[in-house]
């Protein structure tokens, strides 16, 4: 008889029960991925070009630039999907995203692929080796510094690819430092990345591509063939979307880990959904408002997260951990973090449906 000890704890049993409710939602839809990338990315580029063409400082320019920031932000979040969805299920999508969005934002997916999964790993989540975790709950000043750091993200990436990269090609020791400490899209400044030979090859490839694409535009700007204002507008737009993303990350977790590894159930207890209102999709696009659900089932494609959330809320029992993994709103999450509100009592539990109001059976 097979040993069932792996599912003996209440937390593990809840995870297994939850998976039974959403297992039919695990397959990504190529049409959704391609359609949204092309539509959102094209709209982002159009909005940015409108901002460049309009008179500098006018209301129309600022409106177009805000639209570009939100649209590029949404399109950029596909980098998160690239780390969880297999290339064979979305053929060509990784390359298309990198050329359409990643290169213009100085953010090739190689900076995130292979890094983000360390954040999900049981051995590293919430520890000093987690690239996407810092003790914000006990150090609110650190959280504020992280929020402000979003304003400097474009400058950092510009230095990383246009100064550090070329120098590192001729200096092997410096190259090792760049690969370890400046080649990961993460929040933990002390994270040291260990790259495989294939990742090093891909990183070098995309560094070359970035320089090949950006250099003509920078040269044309210097010689006056392109309007100079596109570059500061690009910076402002990028700083805005990076700051929004940093703010989102502040409410994605409780950040109360004691530095010890956490299992699947432990990660769920430390992670938060913010289902929110209609505007929530602006600051937490592509399903990121269901961050606890994502940590529960990382392979769930973004377009199925809302349906999975509805099923779990409908079917899970009242004592289920998932019901306690919830922020009522974005502002509530920020207040909790910066004012040290007790998360156990503050986070609302979504009530279970009564037996009389429930449908006859959960989905197969």
C-alpha cells in the first residue's frame, strides 16, 4: 500500500483538495496569449508615439504617456508567464515578447527565467536566498526604499546593458560579477545568481541584440535625426510602470517569514490575493491580483486565475487557508505593511457558501 504521508498534514490535504477543483484549467490558450500581447503591445507603442508627437508638457502628452505606462506595464508582465509556461505550449511567444517588449524595455526574459522559480522553491522561499523577498513587515523603511527604487530602475538597466555589459566582455572577472549580481530581475540586492552555461550564452546573445537595436536610435537622437524628447519620455514612462510594479509587490506577501524555508502550505499562508475592484487590473494585470492562488498553483495560466479563484471560494470549506490569504484592497495592504497591523486579524476571510446554496457537485 502506497504511503500517503505526503498528504497527511491539514495544509497538504487542502492543497490536494484545491487542485482537484482547478486541474482542468492548467492548459494555456495560445490565442489568448498572442492576442493580448499583440493588442496590448501595439496600443502601448501607439500611446507612446502619440506622447512623443504631442507638444511637450501638454495635458494630451501626459495622458498619452500615462496610457503608455499602463499598457507597457501590462505587456511587460508577460515576463512572469514566460517563466511558468513551457515554450512548446506557446511556440514562438517567448521570442516575440522579447523583441516586441523586452528589448525596448531593456528587460530580456533571461533576467527572469531561472530566477523567479527560486522564489517558488520550498528550500529558498522567504530566505536570504530568495530573489523576490525582503523582510518588509519588520522593516517598513526598507519597503519605502524599495518603492522609491522603482524611479531608478530605467537608469540601472541603462548602465547595466550599455556600460557594464561591454566592459564585462573584455574583463572576465568583472563578467563573473555581472552574471552573479547584475543579471537577475529581482528585489533582493544581496541575491547572487548561479547561471548555467546555456543561460550565460542566452544572456550574451540578448546583450548583443539590445546594443544592436538601441545604438542606431541613440545615434540618430544624438545627430538630431530623431526628436530628443523620446528618451526622457521613455524614462518617465518606465519609471512610472516600475514604481507601480514595486507598489504591487509590497502587497503580494505578508513578508513575515523568519528566514526558514516554507513548504507549499506555508507559502500560501504568507501570500495574499487582492481581488479588488475593476481598477485592480491596472496595477495587478494578467492575474497578479490572485498572487496567493498563483503560489498555490504556479502553472495556472493568467487567463484562468479568476475562474480558479471563483471555484475555490465556492467549494473550499470555511476553515480553508486560502480564504485567509486575502487583502481587502491595495490601500489596506499598504497600511498593514507600513503601520504594522496584525495580519492574522486584519486579513478578511471569505465566507464559505452554505450547503443549501451550493451547486450539486464540483467540476471534475
